[in-house]
């Protein structure tokens, strides 16, 4: 057993893809209904680095772009600007584990590549070949998929000049020596691949991944080499610290309410400074233009903060990502856009999600890549919503394409960056985990069931409603809830605080759904009662607990008498909640079962 990535063979990968597609109409668990089907009339298509991208969205270099199957899945659901995991000459690393803690915002202590350089190339080539085959197999328009594989290297020029990284750059530019054997393997399952003209150049674009603390002169030397010597369209990934200590801390600690986050002085001390960055970026832009290439910026890297998470006990520092970084990155984008008068290619990655990508596109961001958001529940299947939301915004704006949609990008970015906010305390995403021991398939059980005091089968009754089986929904609800008509109106619905939809948008309205279900019940059906067994039980109190106990005992064939001090049943429910909130009819429905079971209630008795 090992916790390290173990690549499978191309034969295994190919059989997996085509067998699952043929037998289950899915690939790597993604149903075909969730595949993004490009159309040449899609309004969000754009040109980038001379390539027509079918969407402006993609996956950032990280866990989603190390293995071929991850890259293929991201492409299936709509990613078209795919940032391949960073490659470096030191390719035998012991990666800290656990290394990622993602609840709402994300933290990590390690995101290094676990594969050797030649293995990384192998994974990228496999994905390249299979995506071209699937583009043809699925009948998508065009001779080739409209996508870009964007390379990433680090972390210093000396390392990039080492033989293994030089070999990597060579074969990514011309993979003809390795392409043929993989085409032959795929042809065993899909002979039509031989009719496809698969480009031997996998990538001619590069994002320089700079480590925290990389000196400015080193960044400039590497970028100059990539542009002038390698002829690669090049972007530099910027750290959030480029915005400056006062601005970063003001946003993180004050505006966003992350009072427990400490961004240390050293993070600003050893990272690239704005005063050094601007002349460098101008110079690199001139070099690129002289070479007929494009220079751009990637915004942004993670933010170095002091570690206070018990997940990483042995590390002094951790790195913030995700939603908390969004306001910082948006303001950095504004500062740089104003510096260059909007004439700088910007790719955005910093807390992007389905609900803000349209504003980012309108604000001049060319491509948007995500990582942290796809590590949340739903995984890759979160990405189709990005496209849906962008389409809705294009409709609302009456825009025929992205150029019409982003007609005043700098002005829109000023508005967006000034207004964007996210308060830590406004989201409860810390309650979806359960105290149950984690088994191999334990994740199948919904956390709302754990949180419910009666372990109500919420997923089952929600499914019944979705399928229009309202009578079944009533039966499911009453099976483990003795007072569902009452609780559909007055339950404190703690189940909703654990709902995993909080990691996507907002919790499902579970209590309101119960109320909706019970509105379809004209009068309760009494459960089948066991034969009387001659036993008698007295219950003190006709509150919800007493009613529940009486119902269970009555069904079991036991004679029940409830002694209630008040002149009504239901406890606080019966006496303190006004009728407009809980009509007497709803209480009567739940109490009717007790009458049918022969339960006697003696009121006015302590």
C-alpha cells in the first residue's frame, strides 16, 4: 500500500474510458448528460494565444492536473484552458500529507508534483491523445478540441536548464517520437483515431510558477529565457503580496473578518515588490512583442499565512486559497489593469466560482481557472454551472459575444473590485463533517440525517418529491417522524446547517420541503398495530417526546395513558406558538394517530 500516485498503463486507461462510455454512458463517473457539448455558435468562445477556446474556463495547476484521468474529466465538463501541474527538476519529493484543508476557504502546506518529470509528460500526452479521440468519438464540432494545455515550470533558471526539464520542454514542443505508440493503443478500441490529425506540439504556452520568495531578477531571467530562447507565450504567476501589506491585511483581517489569520512580515519581505514588478513586466511585454509572442500575468498564487490549523501540526506556514483570496486578487487585478491601461493579458485564479466568473469575464479577465472550488463537494461537476451562469448573464446583457459583454472592462473591474466582499461569519461550512467513524463508503450517508434528532431520511423524501411521488414522500416522512405536520412548520431545522449545498450556494429548504410534503396529506393513515400484549405504560407529558413514545408503544400493541398538566397536547408547540404559524389543524393531524391507536390523554394532571 502507498499514498503516492501510481500511474496506470495507457492500455488500462484506454479500456477504462471506452468500456465505461459504452456500458454506462459515463467516463470516470461523469454521466454523459453532464458533458459539455461545444457549439460553434456559443457566445463565450474566445481567441487566446491564437487558439479558439470553446470556453474561457479551466483548471488551475494543482491536484486536478497531475494525472491524465483528472485532465480528461475536467475537459469533459467544460474546462478548456488547462494549466498542467508544475514541473521542476527536483522530482523526487516527499509530499506532506495531509497537505490540503478545504472547508470554505482553502489552506495547504504542499501542492508539489509527486511524479517524476518523464511521468508528468506521459500523463499529459495520454490526456492529449484521449481528449482528441473523445472529441471525435462524441461528435463534437471542429477538427480538434478548442483547448490549450498550458505548461508550468519552476522554480529557478538553473533548475529549468537541467537535462530533465530541458527534455520536457523539447517533447512538449514536439511529441512525435512518443505520440504514435499511444495512437496505436487507442486504435485497438477506437480505430477512427487514425483518421484524426493529432498535433505533435502539445503546448507553446507557459505560466512561470514562482515560489514564495523568488527574487525579482530570477523571475525576469526565467521569463526572458522562456520568451527569447524557447519562443513560448509566457505568463508570470503573481503572489497576492504584490498588492502590499496594508492592503492585503486590510482586506483579509478587517473587511473579510479573518481576525485569526496572520500574514507575516516575511511574506511581504521576501516576495516580489510592486515597485520592482512593474518595470519588469513592461520589459517582458516588450520582449514578447518583439518576438511576436504574448506576455501576460496569472492572478494569483496562494497567500502565505501563519499556520493555526491542527491539520498541519508540523508546519510553521500554510498557504491560503479559495474564496477568501478573491477580494485580494480582484483588487490586485484592478491595480495592474490600471497600471497597463487594460493592455495586459490577465488570467484569473483566486476564489473564482460559478457566481462571480461572469463579473470577472466582464472585468477583462481573459481566462479563469479554478482549483479550490473544485475540491469541494460536487468536484468537477461544479464546473458546468460556470457556463450556465455565464450564459444567463450574456442573455441579460443581450450580448452576442464576450467582446460585447466586456465592453468597458476597466470600468467594470473598478466597480467589481470595490464592491466585492465576503464575510467569514456569514457562511457556516464547518458543520458538514460527522463524528461517525469514517468507513470505506461512509460518505454516502448525508450529514443532515446525522444532525436530525430522529435521523429523518431526508434524502429519501426529497428524492420522492423530485420524482413527483408525493404519497410516497408522506409515508417516508411519517415512517420515522411522529409529528411531521407540526415539525414541517416549527422545527429548528438543524439539518440545514449541515447541508452540503452550503458548499455550493445555500442549504436546501429541508423543513419547508417537509411542510410541502405534509400539505399533500389529507388525513394520516394509521400504521398497522401489533396485537395487544396486555402491557400498560404511563407517559408523563404530552409534548413531542411523549407523543412520539406513545405512538411507538401504541403501534407495538401496548396500552398507553399520557398524563399532561396543561389542557392541551403538544407542549410549547400546543400552547405558545400562534395559530398563524402553526394552525390547530396541523396539530390535530399528528394527534389523530394517537386517537386511532387508543392512546388516552388525561389533561390537567401533574
